[in-house]
C-alpha cells in the first residue's frame, strides 16, 4: 500500500518571521514535523520550537506557514 502525501509545505516553527524553522509533511491525516537544526531531541536543542509545536498539537491546529 502506497501513501501519497496530501501536502508538503515549509512552516515557520518558533523562529523570527524572516526564517523558516522547519517543515511539515501530511500523509492522509498523519503529520510529520521536522525542526531545522534540532536532531532527534527537539526539546533539548530547540526548546522554543518544541514548545510551539506542543501548543499547536494540543489545540489541533497546524503550525503557522512561513
């Protein structure tokens, strides 16, 4: 079974307005988020971005677009 991406977009995640902090990929209701420069421990290396993502996760809203 092949799952095709529903969308791919660059998103601003916890960064100044002029920078892209990461991106998301949405696959049929499953969202993968990549935080630029964070490695596998986002809260350790990018605490502000992790907090922003957590807030959006709890409210069910997508992160803001860049």
